[in-house]
C-alpha cells in the first residue's frame, strides 16, 4: 500500500524477461473496502501493474473483502496455508516488499498495538487502525520474520525520524514496529532515499 505501487510498478512493467506465469502476488495487508475502491491496495496494483503485464488472474491472491472483518482475515489465512502448506507453521514467502509509515508502522502493524504480540495467527484482523479506513487485515510479525527476504522501500523526509529510531535507537521495540522485523532465516534489506536517511549518522 501507500507509495509502494507507484515506486514499484513502473520498474516491474519494464522487465520484459519476467515470466509472470511463475510469479504469485500476495498482500501483506488490505483495507476492508471493495476491491475496486480507491482505498484498496489491490485496486492500486490492478491499475498500475496487473493491467499492464501478462499475469494469470489465478496468480493474484486477493483478500475477500466482502466478508466480515474476522471472516476476511480467516479466509485469507486459509488461502495462504493452502498455497504454502502447513508443515512449518507459518508460510514462508520468497520475498516481502514493505513500506514504512512516519510512525514506524509497516503493513497494518501499528505502534504499541496488541497485534504486535499475536503469534497464533498468520493473518490478523484489525478494527481500530489509527489510519483510515479502520478495518483491515494484515500479516503478523512471525510470518514476516519467516520470509526468505524482506525488502523495505522508504522515501521522504517524513520517514526520517522513524528510520533513525529503527537503526540508531538502542531498543525502540513495539513503539516502532519496523524495528521488530528481523527475518529468522532470511535477509533484510533497506532501500531508502536521501530524504528518508537525512537523520542517520554515517
């Protein structure tokens, strides 16, 4: 969500050598709005990416936002476990592309929220998001930290304080959710622009 589709889509569309039949897209979080809503992450990717590449619709794994909040989260969790299998408890994504909000949140995991402590969920519902719309579903921290590779893409001076907290504060903890992302058996990469990195000590 956020600025990620605008940063990512033009580059992905330019890679003619990609065999899109071998690529599957999942959502780290989604707002509980119609999929054709301007607030929908899927709608943004549909407009900027999927409509411009030759990808099978079955390779795009959407959240069923016509269900209730709890059922929507449970249904998406079922989708993920069906696709990845359940042998290892949590799905293991090859690659997660994440953004960071000015408050240090990622996905729909917000500062000091109880969802940061959920360990028994793959996908969790949130009904009180501090950013509108309030109802969303999101991957949980254990799932993110199970990924083979996590790449953060962060731009803008409004992210500078949060980025400094993640990388140079002793222990920001749940007050800066992005600081809790540490892939257990994977790789973590940060791609930031000069504005976002302006407060980092080098």
